[in-house]
C-alpha cells in the first residue's frame, strides 16, 4: 500500500512529467507551426515545405508520441511509487 509520502512524490513526478510534455507540445504547436515556420520552410520533407508539413502532419505525429511517452512513463511511475492497479 502506498504511503501519503509516496502518493505526494508520485503526484510531484506526474506534474513534472506533464510540464515537460506540455512544453514540448507548446513548442511544436506554436514554435514549429507558427513562429519558426518561415525558417523551417527552407527544408523539404516529402516534397512539402517543412513548416507546412509540421503544421499539418508532423505535429500530429509528435502529439501521438507524447501520448505514448506519457503512458509509458506513468506506468513506470505508478510502479515506482507503488500506486499501480493490479
């Protein structure tokens, strides 16, 4: 059974993870697709300018990777702090 200290530590670790993943999400959403789009348009991927591709396709792949990373890391944290479900 998880102690209150472990539960608080688990919650802090969860908030740190969320902060990192949200920072990546914000960078990809606003940085790559909006602010740095002109710079990224110098490069091409699949025949399309990279800024355009990131705004329409690449961001979705990053978001799916963020979801997978969150699930994988939370499973690890749940077991580490003994708050997992059996």
